């Protein structure tokens, strides 16, 4: 029999601007969406670690994150 002792998802998420736009208001909307995503993780008590966060030249955000998968234990993945 096998059992999962620890599990973790590693994701790269691109918070993009709408097609063909690059206004400051759109950039603010992207930052707001990213902040809401992190608040959602916190609200659901999902363990996570931001590995890398980069603003792209067009104002979009590229985020690398390690996060808990469902309610699986994460072991030392987030250390």
C-alpha cells in the first residue's frame, strides 16, 4: 500500500492585461487581481510560498508559487 506523505504544487501564473491594453488603470486591475488571489489562498488557509514575482514590460505579472494541494501535508516543500 502507498500513502502520500507530502505534496505540493508548483505553478507559474501569468496575471495578464486585457488584449491590446496597457493603461495604468489596467495595470492597477492586474495588481488588484493578484492581491485578491493571495487573499483567497489566505482565506482558505492554503499554505503557499511566492518563489518569484516579476512585473513584465507590458505591466502584467508573472508569479511562481509553491502551494498546498487540497489538504495534503506539504512537508518541507515550503521551507
